């Protein structure tokens, strides 16, 4: 069963071929997300953060449009990035990006692209079952659409092998792509933003858990400070595990931890953070905690805090 059928989405033409009446396909309770498409009503999480709701709405629109995709067509650009759950900034244009080797598709609510077949690798999404540009190609397509830090953040997310808690400890999931695949996507032909892609390749690191952690690292490097280690496991004198920190200068025992909203609103997470930071402090580590405002509104203050810590520890 395809993604559209699973979500109660169908084209008017298909329904009519199955013997459904025009009155049946034009029922008031059916949504009309695109011309010639009908969708059964679905529940939405109105309590979700507006940013999360925007991402979910674009993904849902793509899955609804999938019943109209032509042979050879795929979802691409920012739409593909959302399907792969990659970290994008707030999008000002909610339209669905569709690419095809033939004439660029034209439909209200979409942005069509005509792409050379040798510049895009199309795969079937493992979760949604729709044709989509693969992660490496998607990253390369984003070059003219997002800024330099954003391009690195997406690359960081693609090459990361996340550790997921399981019943018998942590399980490491495979990365969406490796550096060789990103390099191939960036250099396989003439692309818009080729220079930005080459620059980003040199700054992508594995072990970065979020877009904000990418920002925290790049701000320090661009300020002339040494590059910190990402996703660093800290052990005590007796070999006991003290915790994993976002960024670290291990030789100086300096840890940098990004505190997102979930660290504040989740009581269990907050308690785990307190205990971890106490263990690190007791072991002689300096823990620098940074929140969103400090990264995006007052980055110089954040950089100065790290600079002072480095000079003091040296």
C-alpha cells in the first residue's frame, strides 16, 4: 500500500476508475489539498510547537501530493530534507518541492524543478514509501537555499550515527550517508552553490546531535578558538563513565553543554543533567552551559565565556 492510500489520500481519477460517483469524491468532509486530490480528515497535534507543526504540515502535504507524482518524479530540496528529518531553519515558503528529469511539474502548492538524472539519486523513503532524493543529494540541493552554518548543520546530521537507548543498552543506528557520499554529491556535476558545498565539507563532523550544537562549535572556530571535540565521553580516574558532553576540550577538562527547552521542561532530563554536571565538576571539569538566546542573540558573550575558560585552564 502506498503512502497516499495509507493516509486516506486518492486522486479523483483513480476513485472514478474504481466506480466511485462524483458525489462520493466531492463529499464535504474530504479535504482538497491539491487539484484532483482528495484526503480524508486526520487529527493534528495542536499543542505542538509552531515550528514542529510547520514541518509536519509540509511532510503531510508531500505525502498527499505523492498520489500525483509522475514516473521519475521525486520530492527534493527542503521537502526531502524534512522527510529525512534534517535540521532546517524556519521555512518561509511551505510549498512542496518536486523534481523530475522531464519538464518541471507545475501545480498549485508545489515548486517544480527539472533536474539532470545524473545529478540526483532517487530512493524510496524507508518510512514513508515515497520517492525522494537521497540524503547526500538532498544536502547538495540545499546549498543555494540555506546559509553556511545551516549547510554544515544538515551535513552533521546526515553523517551522525545516533545512539538510541534500548533494553540492553545503547544501539548505534547507521548514518544516513558518509562523507564520501556527501563529497560525491557535491562534486558529481555543475551545481548551484558548489563553492558553499566545498567549504561545508571541510567543516562537517560526526557526533553532532543538533543544529544548535553545530552553531556552538562553528562560532568558536570562527572566533579563532581551537575546535572542540564533539560528542565526548568522559571517564573518571577509576574508569567509571561520568557522562557524554556535547563539546569538549578534553586536555583542559572543559565541557560545553547546550541546554534546549527539553532540558528545562522534562523533569527527569533536568535531574539527569544536574547529576551529570555534578559528577563532571567533582572530577575537575569546567562545565559551560549555553542556551538558545546566548547562541543566536548574544554569541559574543558565549564566545568570551569559552575564551576565558581556555585562558584560565591553560
